[in-house]
C-alpha cells in the first residue's frame, strides 16, 4: 500500500503493508531514532507521537489510517519552542525521565499542556467533563486525578507521579507566561 | 523484513449498503472500528488477514449521536472522547464516569463505543455500565445477500464468561440506545486496569431508584474482565422493595450471598477478586444507607 503523509516536516510517500503499525513504520521504514521499542500490545506507552497535532499511541495506529496525516515525533518536537517550556521545567525540578521514556513522557506532558491552555480545542478531560482546570475561576487548581490518568499511560516507573505533576505545573506556568507575553 | 506476507486489502465502505455488499463478497474480512484492541494483540503484526479489512472509519451514519424525549442513540463509531464531550444533557452520570475512567484522553480519542462492546473475550467497564442502564444494541446480521436487524439488550450480548455472543454469521453493531429514565443512585467502581491487570480487575456497576426510603428498580452488574459477566436477577429482586436503611447484618448477608452465587457459577474468579467485588457491593449498600439517614 502506498501512503502519502508528512513525518517530521518531510512529505513522504511510503510503500508499506496496509496494517503495519505506525511505530514499526517509524522504526523500520523512516529510521526514526526516538521510538526504540515495539511492545506488541503490552501497553507500555513508549511510542507516543503527535498525529495531526494530537498525542496518540503509534503502536495502535495502522498504516491505512495515515493517508495525508501529519506526524510529529520527538525528533522534530524537540526543536520547537513548546519543548523549551518542558525542558525548563525538567531543569527547574532537577528531575528528568529516563532515556527509555523521555520522548514519550515529554509528548504526553505536551498533550496535557495543549489541553490546559488551548481555547479552541474541545476540552473534555477533567471532572464533570470540564477541562483539566477544576474551576474556570481558579486557574491554579488542576484536576490532578485526570492528569495522573494521562501520565500513567506510560508505564515506566523511573519517576514518581508527584514529580511528574510538579513538572506539569511548572511547565504550565512557563507556557502561560509565554502566551501572555505574546498577547 | 516480513517477506511473503501480503498486505491486506482495505475496504472502505461509506454507507451501510456498501458495507453489506462488501460483507457478502468477503465474509472472512476483519471489521475495523478504532483498532485499539485488534492492534494490541501480540500476534497482530505480521500476520495474514484473510479477505482483508473493512474499515468503518468512513461511515458517517455510524458517527451520530441523537436524543429525543425518551432515549439517546449513539452510533457505534462515536469515540469515547466524542461521547464524553456530548455532556450531561445526553448522558447519565454513571456513563460519564465510565467514559472518564475508561482510559486516558489519548486512548479515549481512539476507542469507539462499538469496538469496546464488541471485544470478543474481555469485558470492559462500558459493557457493565450499559447493561445496568438497560441499553439496547442494534445488530445487523448479514447472511448471503440478506440483512436482518435485531435490537438486543446489552446484557444479552455476552455469555456468563463475558464472551461476545454474535454467532457465526457476519454481524455489525450499528448503534446503541439508552433510555432516559434511570435511577437517582448510580455508581460504578473499577479496581485495577482491565487491560493491564486483567486477572485482578473487578468492575461493579449499580443503579437504583429511591422513593420514600425504599429501593426500586435495582440493577446491578459485576464483571471480572476475562472471567465473568454477572447479573444477579435474584439479588436485584431481593433489593428492590427493601426499606432503607438496610440493617448492617442484612447488608453483610446479601454480600455473602453474592459471593456464594459467584463461586457457584464462575470457578475462575480468584479469592482477591471475590473479596473486592463483595466489598464494593457492600459499600454501595452502606452508601445508600448513609444517604437515606442524612435526608
């Protein structure tokens, strides 16, 4: 099957099996170095990519669903301005995920930040279907339960959940400051 | 790398009549909704897929949510994330809670309602909740060139081990229907992840109507993902009509009756799961008692 899609900013025409998982396409056909394992359904959560700007597990996306899709892996994401917020949060807390899950955890955090800061996207992940903010009036209150559920998608135990939450909170502050400055 | 394995043909019907034609020509084809279950099987790739894949992703008629005065209808290709964003007007609280705890947002964007209900061997929280809500599923059977439509209660879609009972013929779940009359006490509890810790997981859903301190229309379902899908009509009828608060000793007796019933009917359930199920069931009755006393 021939698939036209954009991976890390490059328009590619790939000839692959129609049911091949995206994670394997990235590893074997594209030579991406940030996705290092294919868990074959063990739900390890180490293969997160941004598919059309939304975080997705690449091991459960078949090739035939990739027609005209835009895929961003950690390889290109780490060159963006958004990554700086998370990188600074890692530095501020002195905690970073291990090399195995670094890319995936960073992209999960990016997905959470996008949901917390975006005004236009449908927000549906906090309590009572509200965004991750507990109350719109109090921006500082986050629905930690919903954030933990997101973060637990990656099963690597290298970091404590409270450390991860702290990173999300700090990265969110940087992201908001950036938005204010831009406005 | 995987020489000799042919790339499966992808059939992409746009309408149900196109689907019927494809299903007739390729009876062995795999029906593809969200794909999260199929792709999480260890033998999924590389492997030969006979007659190819029927991708339901382009069928707009399966992606609708409609509501009238009596019920809500949800297309089978609606994702958990889309359904959750439909909000309170459309969904009962217990279903919202189920969808929220089903998986993370990243996974919810991919999981479809039909796909989740049609997983062949593992029962997830959505089936449990919909069984308690008395939801119905529209199933289309394709045999030869003929199509027949049946409305089947979700509770009858599975056998007592929780395996899907759609028969040998090609079948498609097109939509589900949930009535808008439900009890004022609704609760679902899921202990452990049904996919990652299947052997330890317990899912219990409960709903009841309270009127003047008595319980009515009690509906209750307990699921052990790959072992049992249990609805106790006996306990439901015992609880319906009971006056609140229920004496703590009676609560205890009822919970052990549930354990006896489960042990008798499902030998595969572990002691840990049984104890978890019993305690969750008990906690629902204690909560009902507490609510009745605080009124």
